[in-house]
C-alpha cells in the first residue's frame, strides 16, 4: 500500500463580483490581493480555481502575491448546486422553504452538481499519496465550500445549505491519516479591513 500524508485544504470564495459577475469590483480585487498577502508564508503547492471569471481573477491576483505557485482551472471547483435533497430528508419545518430556494436556481446547476460534487470530494478531500504533507488552495464559490465543510464534519448531505462564506474569507480543513477530518478554521476574515469584510454574506448573519 502506498504511503499517505496529511492534506491541508485551503478554501477561499472569490472576491466581490460586479453585478454582471464578469469581473471583480475594486473591493473584490483588493480582497484577493490581501488574501494572497496573507498566504505568502504558507507552503502552498498549488491553486485550483473554478472557470468563471470571478474565481479566475481572484486566483490570479492571489498567485501574483506568491512565489511561483501554479494555477489550475477545473470545472470541479466551479459554481453549482452540490446536492438537492428529497423532501423527506429535510427537517419538516424547513423543507418547503429550503426546496423553494433551490428551485430558484437554473436546473443545469443541479444537473452539473450530480457529477461534480462527488468528483470534488474525490479530488480535494482526504489524505494525499506520498510522504510529505500537502497544502492546496481552492478558489471557488459559496456552495462548494459548504459542501466540503459539511463532508469534513460528517454532516448529512443536505447540510451544505445554511453554510455561508464571505468573499475572500479563508477556511482550512486538515485531513490526517490517523484521525477524522478537522475544520481548523472557517470563514476567517482577519486579513481584511472592516470595510472589506462580510461582502457576499447575508446581511442578517453579519456579526
């Protein structure tokens, strides 16, 4: 059996996007640069990002602050609905409202998620082959971060819903060989000044 080592999975949501989502706002670009500066001392081996412009631009701005960390674009790190639960899986008091919310998204996002969400777990979760720990950054979207965090916590598949991630905030999950996955920290914004925090986050949940 091949040896395995610890994986540190860094997850970041893209910076604040323009209204048409074709680029980042000035604030979003600044968020990405500041996140890159925070990660400058981290032993990152790679940056994987979703193919949409807001994730691509964020990843490139982060990479500009680092020393030769390679970039990779992947549909697996894209924007899609990872799992649509049947009604009977959901708490009865919330089921209708949760399913109504999902129904507002294009059907293709759910269809893509059926294939891509399991592929994301296979690609990003768990220890890595080899003898050395690996540190990887995934620049992605709110839903995929929720999906990976709920999996790390062994929560039900539907529980990705209700996990929200701010623009350019940072989450780290540790996948060791001898213990369950550990969410080291979640939605950390300490690298952002107050005026750049909480964007992309529901106003009623900002604390």
